[in-house]
């Protein structure tokens, strides 16, 4: 028996990386999965991997920045599966730049995908969960939402907002049976991140991390499955850091 037999998980940004690993992880636990991605072909690839393994999945093309599209996708997922028990707001993007150098277009893109998208998808799914009196929402934050990194003003701002939005949702909807938690990963070796890392940068990141490695997409997928499961039934409003111990160090030069 899987943790999610008879239940449905909806995952945004599920066409690759953490989203794909999470979709597969929920499916292994018995969930039917609504695979949502802005790239339709990637969403279908993830859904097909689940079906090949004997699970249930359907792919949905959706840009999480668009309210009407999000509402329509949610309605389609509910028509297809009849319910949504777990929502993982995983879709995200980043652009570099400080407050002076970041372009307006990049600022809006990062805030729209990471923050507006989390708000819109949650807003679409929550009425269904509240009507049933149960549900679990996991929002994708970042350690950049808890501390700052240079030249990442838009991403730092967006993820900081997602962290506190998650707390707000936990307070507002916990009394009505819907739990909300936030995952804050460190560096995770997704295909997109690995393209950005030179060998020198990766080596420096691994050296700075007490576990001496960067994370794997499956590390975050496992945490998302746990937070959405009944095993985490008393966890609400938590900010779960998964960074190999990177933020455990103060950074003070004490030798």
C-alpha cells in the first residue's frame, strides 16, 4: 500500500528536474499525478514515464503566470481525476542582476513565475481542498528566501515572499484542514543548475557544504512526498531547509 493510494497530486514545473522526480515519487506511492508544465512536450514525457511504470498520470500545458489558464488547468485536472489532495508549487525560474542592473523584464519574470504562480495555482486549487476539508500544499522556496546571495535580487525577493506566503496560508487554511509548508533547497543538481555550474563553482559549493555534495532532485522529491503525506499531519507552516548543512554555519571567520 502506498502513502497516496486513491489520492491525486498536482505538481507544477513537473517536466524536468525536481518537478519530474517529484511526480515520479508521488506516483510510486500510489498517487495519480497531474503533471503541469509550461513545456507541453516535457509534461507529456513525465506523464509517460509514470504510465510506463504502471501509474496514472495526465499532462497539462500551463503557464502558471496566467490566471485564466491556471483556472482552466485546475478544472481540467479535477475533471480528469475528480480530486486534488496534494499540490506542489514547484515551478520556478531565476535571472541574475542586482537592483540596479536587473532588467524590468527579468524582475517581472522571476516574480511572476515564482511568486505570482504560487499564488495563482494555490488560489485555484484551494476552494476544492477547502470544500473537502483536507489537503496539503507544498511551496518551493529556497535558501535564497532565508538569506541573500549576490547578484540575485529578484530571486531573493521572490523566494523570501514565497516563504512568508506559505506561513500566511498555513495560518489561514490550517483550521479548515489544509496544511501548507515550504521547502527551501540549497544547490540541487538539476539539468538547468548543472549547466550554470563550472567545475570550479561546483567544487566550491561542495566544499562549503558539510555533506560535501550538492543535492539531488530526488532529495527534494522525497521531502515533498513526506510533507504531503499523513506522516506529516501535524506539520503546518514549516520552512524545511534541505541544503546539506550549508546554512548551519554562521560564516564568521573564526579559523
